[in-house]
C-alpha cells in the first residue's frame, strides 16, 4: 500500500511536470501582442485675441510745434497719426491714419546769452471709432545754442554776448514718434474674414 501511494505520488509529480513543461512550451510559442504607442494630435493654434500693453506703435506728427514767436505752450494739444498699421492674427486692427493726440509738457524759449529753445511733449491716446485707447511715449527737440557766438562776442566787446541768442526748437510736420499701447485691448474675432472692432469692456 505504501508503494502504491508513492507510485501515485510520483505519477502525479511526473504528470504535473509534464503539464508545466507543456504550459511553458505553449507560453514560449504563443504570439506576443504588439505594443501600442500613444500618438499626439497637434491641434491648430488659436489666434491671440489681445493686443497687449507695451505693443510698440509708430506715429507721425501732423502739425508743426515750434517755440518761434513763443507759439508753443505747455498744455497745447498736438495732432498725430498712426504711420504703421497694428495687426493681429493677420488682420489689421489699428489702421494707418488712425488719429492720435499728444500734449506739450515743457517749453523753453530762446533767449539772451545764447540760450536755445526747447520743447517736450508726450502722447496721450488714439481715437479708434468711438473708443479712446491710451498710449504712452515722449519726444522733444531743442534748438542750437549760441555759446560759440557768446564767447566770440565777449572776446571782442564786453557784455556783447548778452544780445546773442540761440535758435528756436521746431518739431516739424511728419516727424516720426515712437509710442506704446498703454492698455490691454481685447479683439473679438467673428469669422475668417476680418476681426470685429475692438471690444469695449
């Protein structure tokens, strides 16, 4: 009886070994499923819908500002125009010819002892339809001093330099002025054609 039990046990072990061997062979010969790799789809980028603070804008002066005959005054408003269009996503948002307004901030007239004229100004805003858009930037001009003439006059005649003056300061028509957009401007795109006018918050 003990031998029978042992024989059955051995048979079972042998059978188990054979089964495991067959399973290993089956696993070795079974086809391996190919590994799949994730693919990323690149979506078309959405156009930026904002003209941001600090965007440069080119202007030109539409009138002369001069210290001749004391014509320039502090607080005087100055007419300018946009000279290069501002585009967003391929569309013109701020066109050439858009009017802008500046202001004279400092004036010095020419005077005795070779003092030259000087005028400083700043830009204030654009007018786009019924909207005023804040812009920033400053520009100035000064005349030529008469220092050389003063020195020569004093060398020849004492106190003659008192009557020597410098030249006036002139900001001519068409003078280029560099400015910057001073507020974020949201733009509403309504279709593939042109964008809608700037959205008013």
